[in-house]
C-alpha cells in the first residue's frame, strides 16, 4: 500500500512511529574498539525475570514493549531456542547491555535487540557491543545480517547503524497502543513521545 502525501490522524491512545529496516550482506571493516571495562557473557537459557528486567532497563526509554507484553510461554520459546543467542554486556559487575541474535531463518541473522542502559551512554559501550555483534553473527554461515529501529529509539540510532556498515532498505509506519496508558511502561517513559489519550 502506498500512502499519499499528507497528514493522517492517529487515534487517541495510540502511538505512531517510523520503522527503518537495515541490512548488510557481508562483514564490513570493524572499527577499532573503544577503551572500556566491558565484557560480554552469553546467557544460556535465560531466566524470564532476568531477561525482562534487563530488557526493561535497556529499552524502557525507547518504548521497547514487545517482550514486556509477551506471555511466558511465547517468550521462553523464543529466547530458549537453540537458534537464538542472548548476551549481556557486563560493566562493574552488573548487566548493562543486551544483545540478541536470531539465527532461526536459514542463511541470515537478525539483531533482534541491541542496546545499553543510559548509564553507559557516550562511553563507547554501544560501539564495543556492535563490534561483538558483527563478529558473532558473521562467524556463522550467513549471507545477510539485519535489524530494525524506529523513531522512538535513540536519535542517533540510524546514523550509528549506517556507520557500522548497514544500509537502509525499507521504512514502515507502525501504529500501536501506547504502553504508557495500559501500565506496560511507566507514564514518564519516553518523554520525547507525547502521551495523547
């Protein structure tokens, strides 16, 4: 469907976002690692409470809600799959970043979730984590690595992914219930997205 130019009403209680899909079809030159005291730990069969808590701390400000609304059985089926790898970035003895790689589609990998907590913004931890994501994903026999981000995400996200070697290939408009109105996210989360409802 092609939308005509113009303005479109978003119903009360909903939020709208532009989603950008990005991909790469070969391993790019990986930038130098920034200096920092970070380590990466693969979390085999993640506990759901642990996963949700880290997911919330990394993504709440960007309205990451999909896994917060997901039931236990569905979430466990994804993150306990042998073809899904969950990693925690550790800093000063605490998990401060999340990386999830999904190899369930043959020949490709999706970076399903990627981010660090606000504590690490500007520290270089995001670049360090992306370097690990590139190494880990391309160590497997894939022909494509992809991810998506949206306008609720950090304002530098698209530029960061482009600098990492991805290219944008698709944009979509997504409309969904505002999670701050049903308690999925705190009312004061994502102050850059107005609450209307």
